[in-house]
């Protein structure tokens, strides 16, 4: 083997090679696939629960019109409390 020879660069873009790596990895999984499905379902459930608990739609429940909601947002942004 020659000392100055460079290894040949892989063909294709980095993004395509990265996608191929993950697709091939997921394709050959057995137990990992069910674990990823479980993880994805848990994340979806957590996002849904967090939205309901921590981010309620107060503007919709406290103000009846869009004009009232807009005024409430304007006054909240410009108040100096």
C-alpha cells in the first residue's frame, strides 16, 4: 500500500449518506423499532398534556371578540409592571 494514496471519497452528499445510514439502521432493527414507537408516543402524549395544563387558551375564554383579545395583548405588552 502506498503511503501518499488518499482514501477515495464516498459518493453522494453528506445528507444523503446520513439519511441512508439511519434508514438502513431502522430497517434492520427488531426491538429498537418498538422502543422508538413507544418513545414517540410518549413524547406526543407529553406535548399534548403540557399544552392543556401549562398553556391554556386564556384569551379565548376571557374575551369574546378578536378586538378585545388584541387590546388585551397590546395592554399586556405595553404595561410597565
